[in-house]
């Protein structure tokens, strides 16, 4: 069944193209959330009165901050844009609201920025990178049910060294070819086994969860296993085998091992 | 008063075993786990809780924990994801969170269908997933009041209206409130709740404020109505009086009680 969203409220939508948001960190302590607006990407927003107020609402888990950016006609960042009250200092979700006399005139959808990938421009991600102190662990997949996006978290020591060398990890083909099959496997394990939703149930989901499943189904040779009426899979082995085959097909489609081999100097 | 110690995972499991096996029969709380290096360790940075401290309501609890953390330089960011810390605080004051009744038993709150944590009021429920852990404070006897108080500690009434109940009671109203950051961080909304349901004379909530069959109850205010109103209005920027004046007629009963 297709889900349609109707908007009877008169509230206008602020598209992603109008918002250039990023996190920046000057020193230890909270990062700054810096946002620039360019309303010209959505001419219909001209209907909004210049003296309406622009708010940026940032949140992480159970923490929230509101920033006042002045008037719609000339939005100006407040003096203090540090995310000091948020529960995470490496990433944040934010939403833009334009309000006049308590009436919500326009709103964006929720965006996520991280220190690792601060730019919100034109991004439609399945996963976003981040970096953090992970001890000696090189990377990990971070995913739970209330995230805006799952995160591929790199060890900050590795991330920073790679960035300073001029070869940032997220652009490092060898690193990503090595990691991504495990990321895909971890995501499908979480969605299909930990969450115990079958691919059919996730398929209609409009969030990143549905996007991952649609991506996996596009790679699969066989139909995804379904839960029976009692909410159980016929066999966990069938689910695991399906995930394994999807990961194999992903690796095949990208020629991952061949690419890794070709990167070794002197190799054929 | 000694430095507060927190359970390790083994200690949390032992605490859960106690909840499962002997708490209902009125068994003594296993406070000794917090003195045993096999089950616990000192928390860093050091902070101190008075064992003899009594809490008449959730606001006193939230305020006390906030003050103790502030004195030790502990920020919210340092503790909101620490399941074992919050389980340890409940264990430390267990006889207040789960008192022994006249018949010698305890009423142990349980979520039998929750596969992750059957005792989320005592041990915070971890969000399922890989990687960084986050906690669902909405059902936890200590983390919930702490979060609500911390978000409202600079407000005039410090969220007394939603923190006025006993620390061992946890109605739907608290859960609906504590679980929504858009509620606990919106002081205008907290003030609105106070305007509607707070009995100033007796310093308590008006009877029936959370009765789900009664029009204009608090659960509907913070869930359905708020979700509907936020499509067209911005309660963060509206004074409580303005929101109050524009509430639908189902709230007239509560308004009339104030006049």
C-alpha cells in the first residue's frame, strides 16, 4: 500500500537546497552549528512576510536548543551558536521553522549534521560518517531505532591522520571497499533480525530504514524472507543466507576484491 | 559520606536478579553490591549522595541529583547515556523507589513484554542497536525526573507540576511528558500545564487531570493535541497565556475550574 501525505495546513515546505548547515569545532567543547539560508531556491517562500521569525531547532536524543535567526527578510545568526546544551557534541539534528505571531508559516524536514560530514547540501544519505574516540577499535556501525540516520563511526585518531594526509577516510576507496560489506551486513542484521521486521514491512518505510531495504532488495536474487502470521521467520538460517547473498551481490556489483587487489603495487 | 560507586554489568545483572527473584517478597535490597569491587566501582568524577536523604516528590529528587552533579562538575552529557549509573542510583535509594508495604511485600513494576529490559523503572532501557548506547529515560524512576528538572531548573516553578508526585509513582502523564523532549524543553508548555491542572491552594494536581476519558486531560494535551497544533502553530514562541487562550473547547472544563 502506498502512503500519501496531504498537507492541508497551508504550511510551506523549506527544501534542503535553501539550507546550508554545518558543524564546526574550534577547540575542545561544544561545536558550533552554523547555518546560511538562501530562499531563492524556493521562490514560493516569497509569500512569507519579511518580518516573520526564523528559528533553528536543534536536538539530540533528550536534549534541545532553539536558535533565533532574526527575520525572514534578513536572517542573521545569533552570537552564540554553540551546541552546549545538546547531549552529543559530534552530531546534531536540526529543523528550520518560520513563525509569525505564533503561526507556523514554513518548516523544513529534519536534517542531520556531523563533524565528519557537516554539509547538508544535496545529501540524501543511507548512512552518515562520524568520528570519535573508539580506543583501539578502528570503526563501528551505530544504529538504533530513534536515529535520524545510522552512523558509520571511525576512530578519531585514524580519521584525523587520514584527513591531514590529504586522503580523508570517506573518500579512501580501499578503506570503504573493506568496510562497506560489513556495514551492509550489520544494517540488514539489525533491520531484519534484531528489529524483527521483514523486508516487506520495511519496504514502505519512508525513512533510511526503508531505503536500506529497498537497496538490499535491488541487489537480491531471491525474494526476501517474510515473517509468518505469528511474527516468526520460518528459519533464521534462511534470513542469514539471504543477507549473505545480498552482501555477496553488493561486493560483486562493485568488484570490491578486484579493486582491492589492483591497488596493491606490483599486483596484476 | 563516601564517593558514589556504580554497578558494573555484573552488578546490574545481580540487581535484576534481585528484582526478579526476591524483591516482591520484601527481600532486603542488595545495597552491598555497591560496596563490592566485584560488582561495582567508584564513579569518576567523584560525587556524593546522602544515604539518609528522603524525597517527598520527584522534583526534590531531580533537584538533589542536579545539585550533586553540579557540585562535582558533572554535566548532563556525561551521564545521560550511563545505564549503570542510573540503575545504581535507584538501588542506592531502593526502599524509597520500591517501599515495603504493610503486608511485607513490595510492588515491583515490570514490563513483561519488553525483551530488552523487564524492569525499566529501575534499570534504564537501552535502545536496541549497535554502537553508542542511548537510554530511554521516560520510564526510569531517577533518570526521568532528573531530565525534566534539568531542563527546567532555571524556570520559575522548576516543572513542579509534572514532578509533584511521589518518586515511586509513575503515571501515564509523567511517561508522556518525560518521554518527549519537545515537551520537557518547552517552558511555555510546562507553564500551560500548570495553568490548566495545578491546584495552587493545595499545591497539587487537580483530580482527574490525567483521566483519559475526561476531555482535555493532560495526556491528550501533550500527545495528540500538541502533535496536531505543531503543524500550524509554534508553541515554543507563544507565551503560555496565548496558548491557553487558543485551546479548543474541550479544555473549557479546566479553565472554568480556575475561575
